[in-house]
C-alpha cells in the first residue's frame, strides 16, 4: 500500500527517487518550482531537457504529460517534469482533467523508472493561479485513485512550500478520509 505524506519544506531538499517538477512546456527552466529545481539540480538537468527538445518534444511538453530526466545535483535519482494547466474558471472541467493527468502521468513515469518514492509540489497552484483548495483536492484524489504505483510505490509525498499550503492539503486530506 502506498503511503501518502505531507510535509512543509523545499522540494529540492527531498531525498526520494523522483522529484516532480511543475515545469513550463519549454522544459528549459522558469520560475517557481521549475526554476528552483533547475538551479539546485545544475546544468545536467538542462542538458537532458535540451536533448528531449531536440528529439521527441520539439514543440515542448504538452500540458498534462510527463517526462523524466536526470536529477543532476538534487538528492533524488530522477526529475519527472510535468506541465500543469493555467487556471481558468471558463474551462474548468477540461483543465481540471489536465491537472489530474499531471499527477497520474508523473506516477506512471516514476513506476516505469523503478521508483519507490515520489515527491510532488502543488502543481499549478503558484503562478498558474489554481486555487489551493481545489488544487489539493485534485492532487490527492488523482494520486489515491491512480492505478500506476499500486503495490510498487512505497511513498508519495506532497511537499508544500508554506504553512498555508500545508494546512490546506492537510485539511483536504482529512476530508477525503
């Protein structure tokens, strides 16, 4: 049975097999979690991302999909990059499905890599504007409902940067039972 844990902290400090990056579609770094992972992980991650862009992802990684690279200097084995959707109330259903897909696809890639432990940020809940409460509900529901990883993954960890995000995830986790 996969254990779900919540921690407040820095995702770049997590000693896990896979750190999930809330990437932008270019795969070439950016702000927020993406920038932090690229800065701390070093040039090896960017080099892998450039190889991906030169081969399979010339137009960038589509929203809701996931792909792996080295973790470079991070205390993890791999980084799984996924592109979350920008929040829009006008297209909520479609974008909520894409956000859930980020979690499911990332777990699938992690399992293919042979990972036992995975750390997620709150995808799309930063600069992409997704309301934290809804982002937490989608994330926790997607991870607990995902077929990928059942019986394989030991731990899925949500790493929340601040106290407000942690408290929101913790409350939603209790509500979901």
